[in-house]
């Protein structure tokens, strides 16, 4: 404790000092055996009525004596003896007024001071007996010269100590705080708190809050759960202790509040405590006479609770009061309509009236020891603190409830059931809430439920506790959650549920990503980074993932290695949380997730049926239209397509009258190896824009097939998918000849046969019209035709088809997985199958299986559609993989927005087909508009999916009534824009209108667009042979 004193003090070496800080006592007194024996002797004699057992014994003797007197002297109604007084009254009249400091300690001797002698006769008075007995004992003090201590005498001092001691406020900021608060004691609070390793969170569970809305608060031994994150906040500098608050309508706690012991269910609107308030719930004994336990030692069940509510700066002993609830006392009376007579008994004179003895503490009733907190009790306080006007109707109702039964603080002190309160505080445990939440994660993931895994309690802990001292604690909490997720993954793996394993690893990734973001928002992030050495190894990660994908490492071994490496990456050398490599760890977990999800798409490797190859020297050619997605895109993307189920409405189209995606393949005698060539040509005149070539002579030449930026990677993936070489045989640097594999692949006995494959695209990279996937389909079709591999879907397509592992559609889907672009099946279906169709995939069917239903359109509708479809290239390409990664991260979280959006996409696909069947192209335009907004929602508004110039184009044409709908093709972010003109207008009209806007000086970024004709293609992929 610290005592402020103006007088000079004596230092430990006997010298006077000018310091104003004097050591007085530690608050702890130890009685050695002789002293303890003396006290026991006094408790059986002089001080018998000062002990609980002695007082009860004397009281029983008094009652028996009174009973005998009553029997002896009772003579009817006359001379009736007085009733026996209560235990409390008996204690007040019998027990001596003994002060620990003023009487007992003064009676003791010290080395330098004799005991205070009492002039009373030791045999006749209590004080004389104390002096005679205790004066024979010596008092010693034990000090720690190098120690430090603080005195916390007010609520404000407690708040300052806990908040400054736990936050780790930078030292250079404390000086400014000290100046603002008029003293250097705040520096002591901070240094003392640091020495005690105070933290913002201890044995607590906080959920339903954004981390930035709680990180500057202190929560101790509490469970705080809000089911409305939008309306919830715990203000800066507030302290919550020993509370269990669960609210379905939000929790709003202002700044610099102290909440203690709030418990039970919350009734009414949101739990709202205004700034600067102290709110405490305490159990009461049933009456002043009640004890905290029954005669048989069982704790009394509280039937009532005191709701202490005051301003943290209210002076409860000031007479008359200056403030109440932090407001001018007179103003509170005036606005509430209360009078002093409502608060004090007439027996208390004005000069003695203070908050201490004012009846301002409401008493809440409970029948079973469990209370319900009615939030309307706080309505009038929020109204008082929130405005200067009269109380509202709701506030007056709250005031009426407040006044139904009130006690004063002095009365509360005598009735508090401290045993019940201690028992309650011991029962508050965050472990139960945390374990329950971890069990929920397991149920959600193993049960394949489309619900979010809510880690906000971890983020709250990290945001509040991450610092140099708290980093180790943070790691322990994070590891506890990761261990629970590990168990989920291992359990799912043992059952062959690879989709659950993949989702769980994605969940780990976004958990760690969110933790990293929370750490970065901490003011001391850089100084808390710690050291971790050079433990990041891209090669080790790649070896694990590649080994898993190529079946060189058993899945259970791979999973163990993944978890082990993860734990190494997030821990520093001294066992604390190490944020520096967390992002690499997140990327690693995403790659591991993709590896397991890839196996969900492919299933077990299947052997494709063989047919006769074409003759050597003959060229197999294939071509396909592009596609426009009308609604449902993203629902086709794994894992969405097999976790939720997908549906996409799409249309095969010619661009400028051409089938823009093509491939050729031929076997060449007298050549060795494989020659691969990709060509990008101009759409208008088909002149060569860019080309790339590579030769494959060894197995090692295939090793970069998973890199979408590698030369001819798409062609390499097509060869692998068709079975040229087993995946597990492809190793970087392997010099083994490709020729034995090629000879078998081409079904020839010739040793000098080679293979030449060329792909050709007339669409720019990142067109959004499915060019990569459709081109992959053309490549696979040409190769399959050349070497004699039987795939369904390479000829006339029936009106309804199921695409199994032997179909061209499925082969292209697998090609996308090998290339790691991870696309869905809508591109394959959209361009490789002609006309209008609805593609679907069912949830829970593994490996992934797609179905296609074609719809025959009337010629008149096709003609109108061809006139009204508008196609414009934005001039900005995009790689679908960039946006895809963001979408899959959002899907992994399963928040309400993303779930609603995916459901809308699936339903929108069927609606778009219905509009076609009804001949309602204007309605189709509405579907396209809704579809575009859903695409933006899937990727996130900040993802760049909607470039400003595209937004300007669609807004301009819509506002002028030129179009009824429009969307960027594919994932968005660039590429082609497809629009549907208003009836009576054509593509030429729209192009002219935009050009006029540009010429008028309102470019809006529209001068980069190029315009192209678009027409429905009734044919999908076509395969033929050229001699």
C-alpha cells in the first residue's frame, strides 16, 4: 500500500527523506505460536463474544435464561417479560468495541516502543485485559526495500491500474497521460502492472465482437457472448470481471466502465451500459439476521441480488452528494422527478445525507438463485447520460422498475452473501465456453454443415494480449484451437472424407490469417515479433504437397508433416507466437487444402479406354466456340460445386463469326520426343501475335506442368491427364527418356515416332469467355483423337448427359486441377457443348460429377438474341486464378453473406433458363444484372472484380435505356463484357452511342473498349482429321 503524507519520513537507514511516499503496512499480519496461543486464550474469555462461535454460545445461554425467567415470572397478561432480542441486537449490546489497529496493535511492544499501557484494572475491563495479555508480546515488521507497491483506494484508481498495467502503453505516451491526470502515479501503475504480468484477458471468453471493438478493454474471469456483432462494443478503458453475460441483441459497454458479477440471462433489448459507470451484482442474505450458511453448513441459496450502479467518479461519502451516475446530483433529481425524501429516511439529517446511506440500490428478486437481468432497468440511465431532455416513456418505465425495491450501500454491506459470491466467482469458467465452441467447430466440419467457424474469441484474446510478454500465452491459445482442428482432420482422413480434410486446412489458414491481422493492429507489433531463425523452406513445402498429389507420400504421413511444419512456422525460438512467417504458413495450408480437394474432384485414377489411333502424318484438329455465362457462375467451382452443389446457365457463342479456340495434334515418323507450341492470334485477321514452343525429351521436362505461367503448361497437363506418364514418375531434373512412354501412348511399335501438338486462341488472355478451359478441351480432344483414346462428349451431344470420369468435360476439369488454376466446370460445358444448357453438380457426390441439360431454342428467338447480344472487350485481361483464390477464401468462412449469395447463384441459373423458355429476353437481362452483383459479392467489393470503367459503361448504357442487362464474362476483373440490348437496338447502336460519349469528351475510360459481334453456336467442340 502507498500512503501520501506531507510530512518528512524516516528512511530505512534512519535518515529523514523528502519523499512523500511512506511505507505503512503490507496488510498481512502473521501470529507466531505464542501470540496465537494468547489470542486463543482471549477468544475463550475476554473476547469470547467477538467470535462467531462464542457469540452464538452466549446468545443461546441468553435465550435459555430468558425462557426460564419467562416461565418463573409469567402471571398472565400482567408483567409479561420482554421478548428475547435478535442475535444482531445481542451482539451490539454485548460485544466490546475493539479496533484492530487502535487497540490490539497498540497493546503490542516493538524494539523501540513500549506497549501502550491501559490504566484500567486487567481483571475488570476488556481493555485492561488486552493490555495485560498482549503487552507481553513483541511486534515485528518485515519490509522489502527493493519492492514496490501501490494503493488502490477508488474505482478510478483500480481502472487506471488495470488498464495501464496491462496495455503495455509505450513509455513516451505515459508522460502525456500523467500530465493530463496530474500525477506520476500512473507511471507506477504501468511499471507495477508489467512486473505482475497483467494482461487484458485472463480466464475469459469474449465472442460476438469485432476485435477492434474490444482490444482496449480488460476482461477477467468472465464469459461475454453477444449474438449481434454489429451492435456490440466494449469501450476503451473498461474493466469486466466475474461476469457471465449472454445477449441476443448486442452488448454495448461505454468507455471507463467497471462491471462486476453480472450474471443470469439478459432480458429485453441490448445490454447497454453508458460510459463512466460502475455496475455490480451481489447476492444478498435473506435478511440482516440471516447467516450465509444454514445450521447444517449448507450455503444459503440467494433469493435476492443487489444491483449496485454508480458513476465511477461518484464520491459515496460526500455530504451532500455532488454527483450521481457521474451527473450533477441536482440535475438527476430534477430530470427523474425524484426527491430527497425518496432517497433518505427522515431520521437522517441533511448534513449526514450521502450516497452511502441513500436508497439508490435496486434489489432484484430470484426464486431459485438464478437471476434474470432486465435491460429496461438501464433505460433511464442511458436516457439520463445520453441526452439533456426529459426522460422518455421507456426511461420512465425503467425508473419505476428501479424504484420498486431499493436499499442503501450501508444496508447492502451488512447483507451481502460473501460465501455465495465467492462460490459464484469460482464457478465462472471460460473453459466450458471455449470447449463448447471447439466442439461446435468439430460438429460443423465433420457434419459438413454450411455454418461459419467463429474464432472471434481467439481474435479478441490476441488483439487484447499480443505484446512482448503476451506472445507466449497467445501461442498456447492458438495451438489449443489448432489441436482441435487437427483432430477433426485426422478423424476425417481415417474415414476417407478428404473434402472435410481440405475444408479443415482451409479453416486453419483463415484462422491464422485473421490472427496475423489482429497482431498487426497492435501498437507494439514490431517489437513483439521475436526471433525465429531461418525455418521457412519453400522446397520442403513443395516436397510435401507434390508427394501427396503424386501419391509418393501416404495421406496420413503428409498430414502429420503439414501440421508439424505449421507449428514450426508460427512459433519463435523461445516458444512464443511468431507472426513473421504466418503468411507463408497460410499459403502452405491453402496449397495443402487444394491438394486434398483435387482428389475429391478426380477420385481414384481411372484407365481410359483405347481406340485405334489415326495414321502417322495425319493431323487431328479440333475447334470450339467461346461461352457466355448467364447466371450461376462460381457455384461450379470446387469445392463449392460438391459441398453446396452447383448450377450454371451458359451459352456457346461465335465471336466475330468464328470458333476462336483450336488445337492440332499429329504423330510424326523420324522424330523423337514431343514438340509443343502455343499460338495467340488476332481475332480479326488471325495474324500471329505471340507464340511459345518447348520440347519434351525427358520426364524432367514435364516437371513444371503445375505452373500456369510455364511455357506450354496447358498442353503438358493435357498429356498427363490422358495418361502419357504417371504423376508419381514426374520429378524435376529426371533425365529419363520420354520415348518409351510416348511409344506406348501412341500405340505404335516404331521407336522413332514423335508427337506435335499446337494450340491456338483467337481470344486475348484473360478474356473471361472460358478460353483456357475450352482450349484445354480442344487440346485433349485433338490428342485423344490422334492417339486413340475414347472420351465421351467429342461428338454429337445428347439433350441430357451425365459426365463421368471418361468424359471430355471431366478430363478438362482434371486438367484445371493439375494446372492449379482450380477452375470449375462451367467453361468446359459452356463451350464444348453447343447452344443453351444448364449444367449442374450435386452436393456430397464424390468424386465430382456433372450433368448437362441442353435446351433447344426456337429459330426466331435465336435471331432476336443474336441481334441483341453485345460483346465488348475491356482491354484489360485478368487471370481467373487471382480472383478465384479470394472467392475460395470467402467460401471457406461460410458467413451469411456468402451463403446467401451462393444460394442466389444456383437459383438464378434455373431462373435464366426459365426466361429463355418464356421468350422473355428483358427478364433475362434482369437475371444478368443480378448475376453481376452476385459475382461482385462473391469476390468482395475490394477485390477489383469490377473495374471503374466497366462500372461506368454499364451505368451509362443502363441509364440511357440502351441495355436491359449486362455482366463481365467469367470471374470478372477484366476481359469481355456481355450485354443485352433493349429490344429494337443492336450492337451497332450501342457501339455508336459509346463512341459518341467518348468524342464528346466524357471518356470515363471507355475509349479502351473494342466491339465484337456475337452469335449463338448450336455446335460445341468439333473434331476432324486432315491428311
